[in-house]
C-alpha cells in the first residue's frame, strides 16, 4: 500500500496550490502508487513525488507526465502550470505577488537591529570573541571594511548576547548632542541641560550612566555602542566637539566606579585618523578587533538558516554560488543579502532557488536591478528629485573617502516632492529612516548602483562644497542670521561657481544664505570701488608697469593652463590604471586621452601597457539578456550563443573579428538555454536548458529539430560524441542520459547515475571511448562506454563542478569548480591533478586550445577570463582578460586557436586575442624549466639550457628543430654564444663548464675546476675566453684554446651568481650573494672596483654596449645602473615585485629589458629610467629575457619554452598611438567623457 504523502508546508502560494491540485488529481485517479505512475510517465518515483511536494515548481514536462499518469487533461494542466509559474516568479519590488505573503527573513541592505537577532546567523564565533574581550576590558573598538557587517554584528549579535541595559547611537554631525539625547533618556533628565553639562565637563557622562543604573543590581553595566564611529571624523566639523565626545566615552568606562562598557564600530579605512585624537591610540592598546569576511561554513549558515526559520529551504546550488561569490570579499556581504531578499521574493514554493537569484541579478546586479526599477517607476520630475536627494545622502571627506550621510527631515522638506521620492526607495529597503533622519541603507548601494556611482563621481568636487554650505547655512540660521556667519571672498566665489556649473543644488535656506552673502559682498565691493576710483588718478603713470604685469599674467595663465592639462592627464592615467583591472578597452581609451591631453612619460607608459593588455577584438550585444553558452563551429565560420531568452542564435563570421548580422534565431526552448554544442562535422547543433529538453537542430536542412527527452528537470550541459552519433546530457535529476541521434528516438538509450546531487557537466573523450561527468558534490566520474564497469571517480574538488573539457590528445581532463579552482587530471597513470587557483569566485567554464598548450577559464566572482599555460611548469601567470560587466558563463577557442569567444551575464559575446604577450614564436623541447637563453650578435642563433641537463640550439629565422647537446650531468643554469653563433658555452650544477660547436654539436672543451655548482658563464667578444662563476666564491677565466689552468679571481665572500665580459673584453663583472658587484681586469692585474649598495643577493649583470655603465638586478627587486668607474651612485629603476633574475641592454643601449620573479618582462628607457612597458600573462615564470634581432625579445620560461616576441608597444610612441586606434572597437561614450574628461 502506498505510503501517505507528507503534508504540504503551511504556506500559501501558487506553487503549493499547484501541488495540492496535483494531489487532488491523483486522488481522483484512484490514488495510484508512484512506482505505478513512474512506469507510465517514464520519470523516476522521486521526480514525480517531488512534483507534488510544494517545495518548488516542477518543470512543465514533469507536470504533464504526472497528469498523463493520472489521465488528466494536458491542455488544462499546461494552462495551470503556466499561471503558477507566472505568479511564483514575482518581479523585484512586488513582494505581494511572490509565493506567499510572508515577510522576508533576509533584511537586504538594512542593518540588523537587536530585535532581528533571531534572523542573524553565521557570526557566533565572532560574537563570542567580542563578549569575551568585553568581559576583560571596558573599551573595545571593532574595525572592518565597509560591508563586512560591523553594524549588524554589534547590534544584532553583541547587544543581545551581553543582555541588560544598552544604548546604541551614531555620532552624526553633532556627536555630543547625540550622546546627550541618549544619556538623558537613560538617566531620566532633560537633554538640553545635560548637553551643556557635558560640554563643560565630558566626565559627567560617567555620572549619568551610574544615575540611570541606580535601580539595577551592582554588577549590571550599561553597554554603550557607538556605531559608524567614523562619522566623528567624516561628518563632525568641530574639533573641540570631537575631542569632548571621545573624552565623554572614555570617562564612562575609565572613571573609578564606572559602570559602562563602550564599543566602537568603525570603518577600517578610518583607522589612521584615530591619531588625530591623542586619547584614542592609548585606549586601543589590546582593545581592538578586526572583522573580516565570513568563512564558507559561516556563509552557508547565514544563507540557509534565515529561510529555515520560515519553514523554507535554500537550494544547494544557490548556497554554493553565494559562498563562491562572497568568500574573501567581505564588502560583498550586503549585496548578497539584498540579492537573497530578491531571490526570496522569487522563491518557488518553500525553495529559494538559484534561478530566482540569477533572475534578481546575483550579487553583482541585485542592488542595481532593484534601484533601477524604483528609478524607472518615477516620473521625469521625480527622477531629478531622486538625484538631488540621494546625492545629499552621500558625503565626500577631506581625504576623498565616500561615506553615507544622514539627511535630516527638515533638510529633506526643502526639496519639493522629496518625501514621496525617498519613500519609494524606503519601500524597496534601499533607504532607511528613523524619527528625524533618512539615509542610504548601506554604502553598498553607492558602490553597487552604477547610476548613483556615476552621479557621485560627476559631483565629487561639489559634494564637499555642498556639505560645507549646508552646515554654514544651518549655523547662520541658528545665530539669528548674523552677518558674521556669511560667506565672502574665495569661499563665496567657489560655491557660486560650483552652483553655476550645476555641481551644487542649493535648497531654499541655502539659496537664501548665498543671496544674502552675495548682497553683503556686493555692498563691500561698491565701497571698495569708490576708494579705487580715487586711487586710479594716481595710477596713470603706472601704465607701463601694468603692461608688464599683464605680460606676466599672460605667462602665468599659460603656466596655469599647462598645470591643469598636466593634472587632468595625471588623473586620466590613474583612471586608466584602475580600469585595466575592470575594462581593458576603456583603459586604452583613457590612456589615449591622457596622452592627448598631455604627452607625459607616465601617460606614454600607461598607454603602452594598456595597448599590450587589451585583447578584446569584438564586442557584440546578443539580445539574449544573458549569454549562458557559446561555441565555435568546427570550420570556424559560425559561432553559436544560448541565452536567458530561451533562444540559440547562430552568427556568421566574415572575418576573425567580424560578425555578420542578423543571426539565425532558433526558438524551441522554454526558459534559458545552457551551453550549445556543435557536432564534429558542424551539421548539427545541440542545446539544453531549464525546460528539461535536449534539442538537436540540423543546420543544413532547417528541418524541425529533434527533441530528446528523459531528464526530470533542467539539463545543465550537453555534448556530442566525436562521430556525432551520440548525444549526452547532464541533468538536475542526478543522471547523465545518452541518446542515439541517427535513430531519431527521443528516449535515451542509456542512463548513468551520478551520485552526489545534480549533474552539471558532461563531455566525451576525443576518441569517444570515455564519457566524463560531474556535479554537485565535486566528484568527476569517468565511464568507459564500451564496458559495464563502474566509473572511475576523481575526487579533490570541494564544491560543485560546473564544466569539463578534455585536451585534444585526450591525455588530460580539466574541471572547473565553485571551489574557485581548476584541476587538470591525467587520464592515464593515476597521478595527482595540477591545481590552478583563481581565488576570486566560481570557475564557471573551462576550455582547451586546439593545440592543448593553453587552457581558458571564465569566472563569476571577478567577471574575468584567464588563459593559463596548460603545460606543467613551476609558476602560474595566466593572461587576464577584463571587459565583461557580469559573470563569464562560457568560453571557447576558435579552431585555429587564434581567437577566444566568451559569453557573459552582461548579454554580450566577445572575441579576444588569447595569444601570449607579443604573440611569440614558441621554441619548445625542454622537459622542465628552461633556465637560460642566449642570442648571437647576428641574431641567427639561439641557445638555451634547462632542467633536463641539455643545451638546445636553434639556427635560422624559422628553425625546424633544435640541435640537442647532451653531456651535462645536472641542470644547465647558464649559456653564452659567440658573436657569430659558432660556439656555445654552458654552466651546470654538475660543476663543469662545457664549450660546444653549434654546427656539428661536437664538444670543444670540458672545463673542470669548480668544486661546486657553476651558476653563470660568459664568452669574451672574440670567443677565445670563457669566464665562469660558481658556489665556490671564485671567478675563473679560461682560455679555450690553451691547456693551462684558469685565471682565478678571488675576493667575493659568498657564492657568485652572475658574470659578464665588457664589450672590449678588458674587464669582467661578477655579482654575488655577498651583495657586491666586482669589476675585475680581465688579465687579473690590480684590484677590482667594488660596487656596494645592494641590500641582498645580486643575481645578474650586463654591460652597456659602450662599456661605460653596467646594469645589475637583485633580490630587492630593483635594477641599478652603475658607472664602471665606481665613482658615482647608481641610478635605481623600481618596478619589479620580487627578485630580478636577468637584465640586458638593447644593441643601441637605449633600452634595458629585465625579467623577474613576478613573471614579468619589463622594458626601460636607459636615459630617463622610466619603465616603457611591462609584459605579463606568460602563463609561467620568465627566467631570462634579452634583446634579439629586429627589436624582438627572446626569453626563457618555466614551462620549458623559449619565446621570440616582437614587442610592438616598445617602439616609437606614434606607432603605439596607431595600434591603440586600430585596437579599440568604440570611442568614449558621452557619459564617460563627462565623468573622466569633465566635458
């Protein structure tokens, strides 16, 4: 007999109602058992049972299968399902239409209050620590970044945990007044009189605390919480009032017999300002706690527990998504809270879903989405009022920090319609109110709503002036409109100029204040003019002098204009640097504008860097709201995109970066569509989505698509077998289903269960023998399709795996996970995976390049793309691509590997150039790192040495393969070539130096004498001598053609790491771990010149072509350029972060190239010391770099490659300007010109 069903949750709503109606249908059908229904419907028992559980809306396909199993009317039930879907997904801002009228347990941007403690989760350990610390001392300061939850922790965590009497206040503009009001309420005395007493003697605050506690037990204390303590510095204009307020707080907790415990909650970026009040630094000793981000476990609790208090649940995928997006980003907590509040309004039954969260915009978009909806509902006049009101709720401190500001209701009343407009934002929980004030609910609104952020940036200069005007006008009114409080002089003219420029929007009282100030100054000017007229008579003789003054003034005006241009250029440089981490194309546009405004050295440098970094070649708005999937066709002539609008669009490419319009639109899905997949011949295209159907289109015929069914819910991924016969889908029902496409059978021929939650990713191996899938628990399962054995399980991920990709040779399998890592698993041999860490949010997608050398990933935490070196190396330096304004859901390489396609949450497709910096010619062959490289003077020969004990020699402009020189018994650490490339010398850990003939490969000499590792080797210009230095502290100079012992140069006190011959061969330089550089006569005569000043080990040295200077690099990350006479202090070039491994001059001596531990190559101007450009994103360490023929850079890398790069941005600036113009796909928008150029 069938078991009775669990009662429906006691909530009202369309999902629960649909579930109840389904149960009624089953009752009418004679109450068949779910196993009997499953046999008829071809869905599992669990899927059908869940459809009537009321916890979430089932898919339409499952609903209709349930109905068919109970002999219901499919058309009628499809209508009911669509009505339930419409009602269950309520638009933001319309909670009444959401599933149930229950109050949201998520407060959004609103700060938790003590009465909200029952909804406050995830901070138990922190609250316990605060209680413990407060029990040990009476004063405590809690610091944390904006958005970390300081206010909620102290209000909803600490206050209830301590219990007893408490007082919570925020300082505002007049902190002493706020304290007096709260203390008066506590002690039962008039606030006005108490304020006067506190001003006269702040120590009386302690007496008021005791008076208010007179009727309580002797061990009971008053907890005084001062939230947003930074307002003391940012908002209070009176230094005396600040000092008095702090004195009063300290008196309450430091006086004898005191009965208060004081807690300050402060934004961490105001920490340094505590030194402005001498009392505070001493009080902070052992009395401060720093609040950071929440751990993953704490975040999970904060996400799930509030819903549980209402009998609801949060979908596991949503929990994982939020944890990934917010972890390590404490400032994102309020954004996540708001997004959860919006997702709650879109919940399906008792389930808060990932789909609802994504519909709300997620962390990145929920606040902006809600604010924009409120803004869009306003009339044109109300929108203008909204701008004026919201800007009055923002303050810019003298230090430039942006904070929220409480707006008094009196000030609000001076703006017509302001109350109604503010009320609209209050209803959306974006603005909060109390009895006397209104304010932005959280500073996250300022950061997260682009429109408000843009207003603030446009008005940044005016905001500070406006706050000063507001305070001055209020003081003028308070003083009975005393003329002494009026503006005059520069302050008046600056304020009026800002008003005319619409940077200020004065209210009625402020306008009156300015008008009276203007009239007062006009009267004073008239009196002054009368005096001036009398004086002019005596000035007639001074015309010549005045002419001279005019000329000087003209010169000063030119100078002032030059300074203004220089200042704007400098600001644009800063803006370009900021945008390089957000939107690399905008960085190029701003850098170009900076150079056009004033062609300074820093503008030139940032332009070169921006052009080198910017890789976007096309940006296309898809019209699909969000682009969840992209794919290149096998012939590279088409790209496909799938989106949130339920369509798959197929676009034709007329060039690598040119997309033809309009696309072919395939509309056969209901709800969003996941990543599309082409068959290997390009004829078929498959897509899957939330409707649970896999669709296969025949692109060559345009015939109706084949619909493949069987999954009991969303299908997250789809894949073709290499021969195109099989189609696999990964479903939320925890299975991978396989269909036989040629048969046309819509039912799967095989279902593979995936333990541990929904299946999220699936892919076939290139030979079609294996199928890999992964999902919710982070385990990757690999089946051998021709066998019945259970799958091989690959474990290591700690969260959902969202994407899988095989390398083209099938020897590696990459997986991308919400645990913020990519793992590259060997498919044979069973070794551990290589782990690539992103640490900035979920890795949503992963793809191999066609040659298998590179791996691209898309990220939802940072909205970036990374291109990694897929070869095992000793370092990670992925190429970072910035530009998407939302999560990067999907990436795919073009068939030739020269382009990378991406789709994102911003609704765009973008085509990128994914090549390594400079699009290098790659010479490979070393197994393990290539430690060293050398180039002959004529540029025809390149030699390298590596960890595989070999020296490799490439000859000619396009070498077919290297000559491999074997003989060393350990790693080769240094190589050097003769000018004609005929010979190569090598130094090794095996304590030998070897000289080889590069044409025949025959050894010329094996030089033995070093007892330990030989770190460096160099050849004299004539090729007859070799200098070497090693771990025995000695420099040796060998005559290759002679049989005698080497010349020994001793003096270093530690291992020698670098040696070099001067261009004329008469001098030898050596660098050492003893921090010195020594310049020796190559014949051994005389004492060396000793160059001192390096703070640590010196790794490398290189002579300038004229031999008059030498460059060195060392552990401190600096490059020093010394005179070879040793009589002058070195010039220092700063830029590297970490040791500098190598330095080299260009053939003309005008530039230096360096390579460092920070995985960058940097090119410097020798004359000025300015950094010309920094090249990064190599995918691995750069071990050595030097100049090659034709302005190229030749470098050795940790992945075993040698790369020959043409540095286009290292050349003349005119060429760089041409590159910048050719590279960008757009110009600055009108809004950007207003924001950045102040037009």
